[in-house]
C-alpha cells in the first residue's frame, strides 16, 4: 500500500491562490441573494394586489328550448278468440290501443 502513496505538499497547496474559483463563487452567492430579494418583492407585490374579478359567461343559454310534446296515435291490434270451430278457423277482433309518439315542436 505504501508503494502507491503520493504525499501532498501542504505548503504548495496553501500558497496557490485560485482566483477564478473565488470570483465564480462570489458571483454565485451574489446572484442567489439578488434573486431571493427579487422574488420576495414580487411575491409581496402580488399578495398586496386586490383580486381581479372577471365577468363569466353563463354556460346555459337563457332562451327557452322547445321540448318534445307526446301525442297518442291509435294502433290496430288483432286478438284471437280462444275457441276454434270445427273448420279450424279463428275469429279475429281488431282492437285499438293508444301508442305514444313523441314529436318535437321544432321538427319540420
């Protein structure tokens, strides 16, 4: 293990002044501070503003909509009598029933 050990010369590292890293770190700290102040001012300004009320349009139209009018139409229905004659003929008696038909007032 001691064969691959490279000792650091601390005096050489201490004497080297890395100016570029110091300048960049200072700029980063300054920009962070300016951004924090800027956002603080904007948020305070937005909170102090009164809320803006916008006019909303109704989704339902105020005009009346025609509705469907149900009507009754007679429908003929045939019924068979339960008795059969000797000639196997059934008598049918037609009857009228009311079938509801929906017609729209706007239909042509």
